[in-house]
């Protein structure tokens, strides 16, 4: 896992579907074939957490299980 901003400016960021647009605690994700990047919606120039695609998959499965 890294916390530096990715250098690929072609990333397409997606806001959480739970975002209400009122400046709450939301994240954005940019998914590539091998990595998942996550950042704070309010601090787009701030740190980005980057994990492998397999780690992201494990995380998503854990969320689905509750």
C-alpha cells in the first residue's frame, strides 16, 4: 500500500454512491487493471491510498459480508 498521489493523470475517479454531495465523509476511487486508488473527495490533491487489485477485491468482499 502506498499513500502518494499517482502520476497517471488519466485516472477516472468515481465518487462513492453513498455521497450526498453535502461535503460529508466521502471517498473517490480510481480503478486500473492492477491497482485501486482511493482519496478523500474534499482533498483531491492530498494523499492517495493505493492497493493492489487483489487487496481491493478482498476489501470489497469483506464489506459485502458486513
